[in-house]
C-alpha cells in the first residue's frame, strides 16, 4: 500500500515538472518571437492591392481600410470565458473556465 502512495506521488511530481518545463519553454519561445520582429517599412495601403480579391473580401477591406493607412506588424489577442462541454447529469451544462492568449505576427520572424 505504501508503494502505491509513493508511485502516485512520483507520478504527480513528474507531471508537475513537465508542466513547469512546458510553461518555461512557451515563455522562452514567445520572448524569441518578440525579439525577432523586424520593423520593416512598408508603403501605406493602396486600394489597387485588393482589386483581384473576390468581391466579398474586397468589400470588407474597402469598408475597413482607409487609403493611405499604415499596416500593423502584429497584434495581441486574449480570451477569457468558459467552454460548453455538453450536457451533464440532471440537465446542468458542464463549463470549464479557460484563459488563452495569442500573439500572431504579420511577418515571419528571423
């Protein structure tokens, strides 16, 4: 019985260390991505750039962009909320709280 407790404790420690390593690796990769961003001067938006796009896409960009506006290099997105996992016992809905973030880049870092 004691060996089962020791085994369970060892598994818990290994999982905790694996999660810590994962978090540190993600933090390191995000730092490298941030450092790798280049400030590349680009010409401002020109409506001629979108003339070959499909009509719905072109209409969206025509409504969203102003001729001469500068392009952005990246954005930071964050989401907090819960995800519905489906019905559960007694008609209640299971929800798990989630917190996610992302930092998409317009150009690939070097």
